C-alpha cells in the first residue's frame, strides 16, 4: 500500500522534470498533479501508473 507521503515524494520529483515528460505520460502526470493539489489520494490503478512514470523518468535518470 502506498502512502500519501510516497505519493507526494514521487509527484514532487516528477514536477522538477515535468518538461521532459511526453505524450500520455505528461497528460497522466498533469491529472495526478491536479488530484494531488486537491488533497485526493490516488486509487491503486492511478498509483500504479504514477509509479510507472516515476520509474521511467526518475529512476532511469539516476543510473
């Protein structure tokens, strides 16, 4: 189960590199960001998608 703190951390890190997001990744991230700003917890499918975007752009960057 993902906590709000994990969700916040992923969104903040993705925000810093949001200019690099493309296509559906960018659209989905913008939707997650709006939901996060409304203090809405993401459901499991949304959290899974956020984690995929995070791993694709943030984890890859660190290598």
